[in-house]
């Protein structure tokens, strides 16, 4: 029961932040400092997610097929390949490595 209470409380908290964002005046949201922080925060959260999901399994650090797949995706991102091509190529690399090893 406590897990569901936690999920409901977290859902309400996230939804309330979204509502508060809509209620803020445009002058606050268009302020250069707020825009810069929002852009940097997005990049930092995505980098943290990539780091946690890319090299960890549970509480252990693991170097497996995900690392070469991320490198392929990063290379294709630098080359400005379409997103679908990047995802498919990274998935193919990970699948081939897992098949061979």
C-alpha cells in the first residue's frame, strides 16, 4: 500500500509543477537566466540518465554491449544522421555484440 501512496504523491507533485508552470507569467519564463538554467538543467538530467542507464545494472557498474552502442549513436549524432537511423544502428550493434559474446 505504501508504494502506491508514494506513486500517487509523486504524480500529484509532478502534475502540480506542470500547472504552476502554466500559471507563471511569460515575463518570468522569458527571463534570460531562467531560460539558461532550464536549458542546462535539461542537458544535465539527460546526461545523468544516460550515465545511470548506460553503464549500471542494479547497483553495479557493468561494461557490456551498451557502451559500444552508445559510441555508435554518439558518432552518428555527430554526423547528424536521422534519429531513426541512429537508434536502429545502435540497437543493431548491441544485438550483434550480445549475439557474438
